[in-house]
C-alpha cells in the first residue's frame, strides 16, 4: 500500500496554513497538487508501456491520457519525457494506429494509477490537516512568491528532471 511522502504532506499543509478558510484559491492550489500527483502516476504507467516496446511519442502519450482521463497533461512535460531529440513531426509513431487497442489494454491500469494517486493525496491531506490542528502548518523551505506556493524543499521527481 502506498503512503504519502513527507514533501506532499508538507505541501498540502502549507496550503492549508496559508489559506485557512475555504477560499477558491485554496481549492485551486489543492486541486493543482492532486492533478500533479495523478500526472505523476499516469506518466509512470506510460513509461511502463514504453518499456514493453511501444513507440511512445508525445502525441501518443497525450492521446492515451485523453482516452483514459478525458484530459491531457502539460504538453511541455510530455515532450520532456517522451520526446526524442531530432525526431521530426512527420516521423510518427508506428503505434498511433493502435491507439484505441493500447488504451483499452491499459485502461484498468490507468484507473488504478488514478485511484492510487487519489488515495495518496487523501492520506497526505488527512496527515496535513491533523498536523495543522496540533499546531503544525507546513514545512520550512516553502516559499510564497507572488501569492503562489513554491515547492523548493521537496525532492525532485523523475519527471521534474
């Protein structure tokens, strides 16, 4: 069973501390954290699919995400992970024609990845809420820049590199 990492608890705790009431900004920040976590888990699934021999291009990755969760992800992040330097747009993946078969084959895995991300988020949220009630409220190293919560203190994930 997956557990919430400390950086995630701290990030949520910081948002709860800064926006102590139920404001749209608080909801927006918490929603962004949750979306980031889901993206991380879905990208791990896409990397697994790529390791099976599927020619995973940014376009194929984006289309698979849209099939699974009815939305894509930041295209720059997708290109950073699945782009191939020197590969031209007209050099399409041979697997794009199998998009729907691939999407169907891994549909349950995608649902599981999203469910795990939501479970980890809920664990982190509960832990951050409990910490805030005891007098915590975030983790040192988080910066407030132009009204936004920065994440300077968390370890970079493989997708941030």
